[in-house]
C-alpha cells in the first residue's frame, strides 16, 4: 500500500466526526523544531500576565518605529518602500503560514492575491468599460470572498499531493490563471488588464495617498501577523503543525488531515486576498504581468529570504526585496543590476538556510553565549576578590 | 557573511546618499530620467532605445543652454506596475526634472496616469505606442513625439487597393491592443476607398499552430493582411505554404522584418512586392536619415547593423526634450510652464521629417509605405515606395467622426 493510499484510508476512517472532536478536545502534539506554545489562554487576568511575560523592549521599539516611520520618511520611502513592503509581506505571510507551519509550499498565493485584485477591478471603478462601478466596500467584500473561495479550491485540488508535486500543481494553476487573464477579453480585458483602478476615498481621505495607505497596509499587516501568531497557538494551528510533522500519526489520533490542510489554505487565501487588494490599490492597476510567473516566484523568494520559522520573516524578506529592487540599480551598472539582486539572494540562502531570521537566531545565540561567559567570568573574579 | 554585511552596509549608505543627493539643490544640472525595458521580452529593444536616447544627448555634447545634462536610467520588464514603480523612483526619489520613457504600450498608459499625480515634472514618451495614451483622458504633462500603431499604417490601405489592386482581403492578426490599432489604421483608409475585409482571424500572441486559422481562410480574397510579429509571421507563412495557400500578403509595421525577409521557403519569391508600412524604413534615402544611421553606427559598435525602431523613437523623444530645453534656455521655473509651452509649439526636426504636436500633445509625423524588393546581391529589403507626411492620430478624420468610430478593436472598424 503506497503512502498516499494509506493516508486516504486513514482519512476515510477518521471521517467527518473528527472535526468537532479535534476542535473541542485538542491533543496538542509538540512540534519538534518549532515548539508550540500550548493551548489558548482564558480569562483577562491570565492574558494580561501572559502579555507582560511576552512583550519585550524590542517589540515595543519595532512597533514604535513602524508607527513613526511615515512621519520621518519622505513620501517616496513611505509609499514605495514602506507600504509596498508591507503589502508584499502580507502575501508572503500567507505562504509562510502554509509552508512553514503546514508543510505545503504553494506557488499560487500570488494568484489568489491577483484574483482579489482582478475582482476588485471588475466590481469597482477603473478606466475600462468592463468594470461594474459598484461601491468600493461591496467590491472589496466580493473580492475577498471570491479570492478566499478560490484559494480554498486551489488547496482542495493540491492537498492530496506532497512536496514537489504540490509545487508543480500550484505552479500549473498559477500559470493557467496567467494565460486565462491574458487571453480572456470579455471579463479580464486580456493583455491590457485594468488601468487606473480607483482606490476608495473614505471620510475625505484619499486612501492611496502615501501616509493613509501606509497605515492601512500597516494595520492589515499587524492584523495578519498577530492573527497568524494566535492561530498557531490555537488548537487548529497546533494540529496543523502536528500534521506537518507526521500526518499519518495525526490521522491515527483522529484528526482529519485533509480538512485541516484545506482549512489552512482557506486562511492563507484570505490573508493573500487582503494583500492582493492592497496591491491593486498600491499599483492603481492590475494586468496579466501582476500574476505572471516572475511574481509567483518573487513571493517564494520573499518568504525564503526572510525565513519561515516565524511570521515576522516574510516582512523582513519583503523589506530586503523591495530595497534591492529599488536601489540595486544605483549601485552597479544599470544593465547588470539583476546580477546583484540574484547574488545577494544566493548569498543569503547559501549561508543561512533559514533566511535572515536564521542569522538573527544564530547571532542572538552567540551573543547569549558570550554574555553568559562574561557573567561567569565576572563571578569568578568577584569570588577571587 | 562579511561580504553580505558589507553589501547591506553599502546598500544603506547608498540609500542615505540617494536621499541627500535628491535633496541637494542642483542649479546648473538638468536631470533627465530615462526608462526602458532592460529585462524581459523587450530587453534587446530597450537597450537599443537607450542607445538612441544617448545619441541625442551626445549630439549636444551633454550640454543644453549652458546646463549639464544628467541622465539617470531605470529599467522595467514591460509590465505596467514595474514601469510605474521605476518612474516613481526617478521622479520622487532621484528628483528628475524631465522623464523620458517607457517602451511598451500598456506601460505608457500606466505612466501617463501616474504623470497626473506629478504636475511638477514633464513626462515625454519613450517608444510606447498605445492609441489610448493620448486619445483617452490625456494628461496635461505627458508628451509624445512619436506616431503610434494606427498612424504607422496610413497610406498602406490606398496603396494596397489602388496600386496593388487588392479589392477583397482577409485578416490574420494577434489579439491585443497594438494589432487592433494597426488594423484600424489600415482599414479606415482601405474601407473608405472601397475595399472590403471579408474575414477576420484574431490569434493569440505567440501562437505556434495556425492550421485551424488557415483552414477557415476564404479562397475568394485577393490578398491577406497579416499583422503578426516577425517570428509568428514566419510560422504562419510556413504553415500557409504547406497547406497550399497562394495569396499574396500585406504586412503590418513589425511583420516584414529581417526574419521574414530571410524566409527560405519555396514561396520565397512570392514575398517580392509585399507591401507594409511604418515610421522608419532602412532604405530611405533622405540625407537626414542617412546621417542618423551613420552616427548610430559610429557611436555604437555593439549596436544593431541599422538602428531599430526603438532606437529611433527614443532618439526623437529625447531630442524633443533637449530641443525644448534649448528653446527656453534651460528655464524650468514656474512649474515648467514655459518649457511645456515650448514643447507644444516645437517643430521638431527628425531624420524622417518635421514632427509637430496636436492638442492632446501627440505627434503628427511621417509614415513610409514600403515594398519588398531584391537588392543587387539577391538580398531582400524593404524599398520605400511612398512617403506620407503629416499623419495625425485621428487618421485624417474630424474629432466628431473619429469619436463616433472609437478606438480600434476586434470589431472596429468593419467592412465585410
């Protein structure tokens, strides 16, 4: 009996009844490399204590820095560097969630984001007659729902595959969508796509202006970040990490492996859809190029670059990616700057398989070791005196 | 790891440097941003576009009205979002005074839309040729000194009908905006003069198999209008020949290129006399054009044997930017108002004749009708048979008449 047949049999055996059981009585199996943080906490006092124990100075510093950034930086750095990094980071976060915690590398996350972008452009207002010119909130709602459903469907198609086959099937779906939008004129306006897509104006504030857009992107990025962090500690996330590490055993424990995986795709699809709406507002347009193969790969690069061991990884990766995209051209010959971008990616991946987060962890560990040695040394000295 | 840290440090230093440089007041320097595609499908074309723009700067020895010209280059990959990001960096970060670019049609529309948010900068087109850029919702600070896809076909319709006597034609073209424009340019004139296009086949871009299209072609037409890129056109010709087709061909502006001229099939002879039209012609014998080609060859040893369309169009747009600066003695004050006025009234001397702008800041220029001929050594080339001056964007129609027809599409214009 092959592994996939075995798993199918196990899933069929576990049946639908496993769902409520799994949700009501979680049996959190500890992940080997990424220890889970136990079950969700209850009660405000406990959560306050929990907050106090977990918030460190560096968390507050980073939060203050990202909040104050647009007040200090010129509009270009706020919009093109800051806001774009956040929006791309949010899309890459959906991949980190799937790949880092679910063990499923999907190349179609940019496709889901692109579906959201296209749906917004179709329902809301753009320079093309195809657009239905419905109110923006309705367009956003529809775009999010449709993109999440598509993300779930993509998951449903690809969960029964593993490893390289998941990559292949999601790549195939992504490329198929690219050709669909490029050659369909009645709905997707083909090669041209949608130009001058209108972003909403809320309470007299043009959302696409650099500072409002930055805070909007920041809000959703924080929401995505904390949402994913919460989910990873919740029974669902713990079960997901268990499935990543040993799906057969989880099935034996009564978890519906397929359902958990599809649910993970649904969550990732929703996150990517929010990122997709932000990107279509950011660009003011959506065209087949926005969902082309290069962007499918770029999202993977961002996620790998930052590191998949923590939800902050994709945002760090996105910042490095966007900085390189914008400023590499100033450092070297204009016709060769892609060489520099590729070289830096190669160096990061070569020297740290865990991305930039791996460096951080390695550096912090060394620092702790050094300071421990220092304290021990001092104690010895005082002892002698 | 050290090398990476150094890289990151360099990056940080460069970022700071760029901010400082952007803030520094540059009195005696005029900064011009130059955007072309150095990546993606049009990388070779983008590189040649840059050569053309550089040639225009070299002709003035890098100076205009006593001010030094600083060119800041950027690259895109023919995608509109990438083009806008690159343009935004040049305008907002590098603080260029004038922006020249981009290369392809959908990029052009996106950059034109962006230009509306930057009224302090003057935007001049690179080589993008979408009709909509200047016809629909034009931007007051976006100028285009090159003619576009529809204008490039003017003169060909009459030539095909009157000189070649093709009264009924069938059409094979790629299914996107540029061929729509080309077909509109051809058919507007052809239909008006009494010709008929009885069958239209729109094929996907980069298609390889034309057998189903060829099977449906009507046999009672006099010729085929083929608006495909060069490589696709060779594929089509080969398959058309294999299926026993024998109709003569009329080509679009990018159809009868070197790949088609070097076509080795049995019907190679039938290519002789194939008419097409475009904004440049290699064999044009105007003195200005010959000088331009000689300058290009002398300056760029690594360039093409003859300047490409991209080199030429970037050249004239950059030349317009510099001639305009010269006309106002480098005065960019008052939100560049004087400069823009000068650009609007410019009578631009180009290697193919004088170019002026219409009320949408779109070029009115020259189109060449050419025909495939055999040179003395048996090599095929495009011989100029007709020069059509002063072609405007509405193809000689009044605004009201043109608006009634609208932009070219699958079904517009129509004369079955």
